[in-house]
């Protein structure tokens, strides 16, 4: 068997190296545990996070249901568009929930509260919603909901900015805003095409 050359000149040097490593590891671990205990000191509001999560779930629910109930001449393209949008939001929801739980507590992702808030939001915005509406009306609903979301997202970001917002949370909220501006673009383009046909 081939002998591997040692990086140490003596066994004493090797022992000293491992002692240093152990000391560093112990010091690092103490620092890590201290950082973990301080991590939640920003005191993020779990209820505020819950409402934000509900907001995104409301938009996602609308897209998923529009995907199912859309009909008419533009059925196929609408069916695919709404599927694309609700799948994209599904990923956002997962990211948001995990981030919020990490920064606050599991209360920020309570399924009962989140679902109730999302349902109340949709009911208040669309009190006369009819499942047999035409594709133009559905697109108008979706566009209105996206514009409302962008306004609420902007308000949420301003509220967070009053605290010591983490870089990761800042990046996530801005990224979501950018993503929903793209959704607005897609829905506006759909409107243009439908209005040309009509």
C-alpha cells in the first residue's frame, strides 16, 4: 500500500492542529447557537405574515378555478394560461410559507386562518361572481385581482421596511412583485387579443 505523505512535521504538530480545530469548532458552535437564539429578535408579526400568505393563496385559488371553469372560443389558451399562473403561484406560496415560519412561527401558516382570510378576500372583491361568465370577464377578474395584489404587496413591503427587514425577505417580496407584474402583462395581452376578436 502506498504511504501518503503527512502535512505535519511531527505528531506534536498534528496534535496541536486538532486542538485548534476543536477549539475553533467549539467557538463557532457557541456563536451559531447565540445567533440562532437572536434570529427571531426582529419580532416579525405572525398574523401579518398569515394575511400575506392568504392574499397569495386567494390569487392562486382564483387562477386554479378559472383554469377549470373557463370556456368558449379561447378555452384552450385560457386553460393553459391560468394553469401556468396557478402553478407559478403554488411555488410562491411554498416559498413564502417556509420563509415566514423560519422568521416567525408556524402561526404564520395556519391553514384555518389562511383559508378563511383568502375566502373572505375573494368574497369581498367578487360578491357577484358567476361561474358561467365569459372569458373576457374572467380575465378582468384576474387582472383586477393582480392589480389589487400589487398594491397590497407594496403596502406590505413598506410595512416591513419600518422594521429591520432581512435581506432574504426583502429579496423574496421584491421577486414576487416582479413576478406579478409579469402576470399583469400576460393578462393585458390576453385582453388585447380578445378585444380584437370582438
